[in-house]
C-alpha cells in the first residue's frame, strides 16, 4: 500500500484487550503478538487487559476506554467465534455508535487465503463508539497476523493513501 513519506508519522494511542476464559498474562500469545506489532509500527499501548468471556465485563471495560481521552483505538483479540461463550461482538453492539462492516468483510476475505472456508466461523468486526475505533479480531495468532499485517497497520498509519482511519479521527465526534 502506498505511503506518503512526505508526511510525518502520527502514533495512535491504543488499548489492547484479550478476551479469554483460559489465557492469562503468561500465555496470552495472541495479545503479545499484537502488542509487538503495535509497538513496532510506532504506536503506543496505553492500557492492556485480559478479561474472561463475559459481556458485562467487556462492555464495562470498553465504556471506560471509550471515555478515556488518551485512547484513540481499542483492539481486542478473542471471543469472536460461534460458541456460547464467544461474546465480544455482542459487547461491541452495546457500546457502538456506528458499525464499520467493511472491516469484518475484508478480514474474512483475507483470512480465506490462510484457512479457507473456515473463515466463515469468524465474527471479526469493528465499530465506532463515541469517537473511538474498536476492532475485534479472533484469538488465534494467525488471525492477529492477518488483521494487523494486512489491514490495521495500514489503516492506522496517517501516511497511508488514498485514505486511512487516522485522518478521520478529528471528525469522528462531529454532529
């Protein structure tokens, strides 16, 4: 993707959430992988948390981060599958102002190259919530790589052309 190297890079402040009933700080491989990539791209991780698959807990944390003026973007990993405990998209529904349907569509299209028709089981999604972007990725390392390396690293870089999420940030809360 083309970058306008005549522009100065603007780091984005990101909160990182891992949603899992089984992972903790010592074995959060997808969260660690995402954190490495976020930092390598030049962005700042403002907060990081691991929460179990519980809609009320996830929703409360999201509201907290949405209300934090120091956080521009929330990226979660996990809880986007089809099982009864997978509730991340439902939590996003509770906080959203607008859906960003193209994110999930593009994620599944790209993921198809890696995992074939199994991508249909992913409910990767994105929303805008009171001026904060929220992206929900599946919990596998491969999904994190697909979502970050092929979509978010570009869309969270203000130099990406022809357009990107960062350049819209000053206007997200306008009425």
